[in-house]
C-alpha cells in the first residue's frame, strides 16, 4: 500500500515545487521526453537481460505493489501453538492441521516434521529452499537496479538531444520558440 502512496506523494511534491518556482504544469508533460527516458530505459534494460527475465517484470511490479508482508508475530504464535499441540497430542496429530497453515514454506516444514524426517535434513531442505528463493528474487532485483541506473543516463541523453536541437536552430529562433510557446506561457496568454 505504501508503494503507490509514496510514488503519488513524491510526484505531487515535485509538481507543487515546480509550480512554486513559476513553472507551468503543461511543461511537465512532454511526450518526447517521456519516450526518450522511459523507452530508452526499457530498451537498455531489455538488452541487459534475457527474454524470460524481462517478461517477469509485470509480475514483479504487481507483487511489489500488492504483496502483503507476513505478520511475524502471527507466524510466531502459530509455531508456538503447533509445538504445544505436538507436545500434547504427538507429531502425527499435526497432520490434520496442515491444511490450516496458509504459508507454504511453514506448511512444507511441518509436513517434513510430521513425516519423521531427520531434524538436520529438515534444516538442510529448508535452507536450500530459502537460498533458491533468494537467488530467484535476485534476478528481479538486478533488473530494477539496472533500470534505475539507465534512467538518469537516458535523461541526460534526452537533455543533450534537446540542447542540440535548440542550438541547431539558433539562427532562426522563431522556428523553435513558436511551437514551444504553449509550454513557456500560461494558456491565457498564448
């Protein structure tokens, strides 16, 4: 919930600050700048990763925005409850309660314990699963870190391209001022 709220708040603060400095809102919506920065960032990121990795990006964004973080105190309470039940009723009694455990990792751990797997083997299996999940998530982390590194570069490239365009038409200022006049002046004076 905080991700979209934080993004909205940051964008609103940038726009309000820009307006306090005398800027006009329409100057912020330049399609060419959007295409250069966003398109260039997506393209550069796509070059750096495989097709299968790039295709996971929409899922990763959805997960970042909608995934609910686990409540650790609730999980701890559940583990304590399960251990008390196992002590009173025996490990096999937990087999009936496995369907009530929502967390797949905890359910797998409890299934291994109920099946009588050696404690060191349970630990090894769960550590391997945690490591595999970590490695799988690192791919997504690297995609967004790379995009975060490419975006400022694309912004600079867009700025330089804009300057080249403006400097190339300095001999005829009307050719570039007139089309951009709506960006520089409030709508009532254009």
